[in-house]
């Protein structure tokens, strides 16, 4: 089985903007279908973002534009857009069925945290994992760098240990994502000791 890019699916990721937006990640499947995870309350109070609220698929019942099969941001441009890579031997139809089943059956909270908690980011990553998709070579950087306030500590720790420290609220990249492009290799592979 050879990994293949799924051009009929587009992963979209908007970065958080301090004081204005928590950002949003969603997955567009073809022209008319998309899935994202939303808080059950809008506008979201800062306290609720940290403590958590129930989550809802596509903002159904929270936004006017969300439906069970369409995220309110469907069709809008995002900060980062890419086609994911399928690692399993599935047809496009089997992949779509798997995505729909995962989204339909998913239930969890929505919370913004530095620890692994469910929000639109981890919803998309859990969906990828469930159906056999990965970001693909060169797209891991679209996950962001974690809390900006901790960036200096991550840089120092990386220099001391020779490894990159990924944000704690996101899983490490799939091994396939650490090949091909030099910039990705530098981020994924431990630095070699000087001889």
C-alpha cells in the first residue's frame, strides 16, 4: 500500500488570535460536506474555555450556519489549507463513510488548554487517526508551536537536549511526516552530535 494524497479532502486550520479568536480547524470533504468541533455556548466566556463546556459537531444549535454535515466555516479561506495523506488502503468512498461515521458518533467536551483536551484541533487529529489520514510531509508546522509564552523555554530545552519539544496538547507527528523536506527533518529528527 502506497500512501496517497486525497485531493477531494481539504484540512483547514486557522490560528488563534489573542483576545479575538481561539482559532478553528475543520475538514472539508468535497464541495458540500465539512466537519469541525465547536463549543456549545457562543460567545464563549474565558472561564468556560478553560473549564470546558459540552462540544457540538459543526456548531449545530449554536450558530445559524452549522448543520450536521456542514461546518459554519465551510468554503471560507483558512490560514493553512492542505490535502491530507491516506496511509490505509481504502477507496475514497470508504474514507468518506469513515469520516461521516466518526463525526456522527463523536461526543466530548470543548476546552482550550495547554494540556491534551478536546477542541476543534484534537477533533481533527482524532478524526485523522480514526480513518488513517496524516497531515503529510511538510504540513506539520500548521499545527502551531503551542503557547507563545512558553516558546523561549522550548527553544532553550531544544538546544540543551538536541530535540524538538512538541506542544503538550498535540501528539507527536507520524513518522511519515518527518521525511522529505529539510525543514521538517530538522524539526522531527534529533540533532546529531558534533564529531
